[in-house]
C-alpha cells in the first residue's frame, strides 16, 4: 500500500469513527446532554481546554497535510488547520 492509500484509509477511518461516535451519542436514550458535532477546524481551535475535555465529536472534510501513521495527524479545511 503506497503512502496515498494509507492516508486515504486513515482519513476514512477518522471520518467513519467520528460518524459512528456521533450517531451513537445522539441516538442514545440515556444521553444527558445534546452532543455538538464540530464541522470546521476553526471552531475546534476556539474550544477552551475545559470544552475540549468534553470530547465532542468532530467531523471534518479537508486535506490531511501530515500524518506519521498514528494519531499524530494534521488536517486542513477551508476554515483552519488542526
């Protein structure tokens, strides 16, 4: 598998993971709060440490600009990069 296939696979895994988590959290009858799904990198960057600690789901459409094959990944969308 070449590097582009690995990046595409990793990006798809991130996307699917976020979608599954979002679906699980929003469809749960026992959820005590409404889950916010962040869809722009700029909005994620604006979160305080406390807000980020709530682990809201993130669903971005953009370009993976760097990855080392683990969770160390940078993504750029039309609003910002994270």
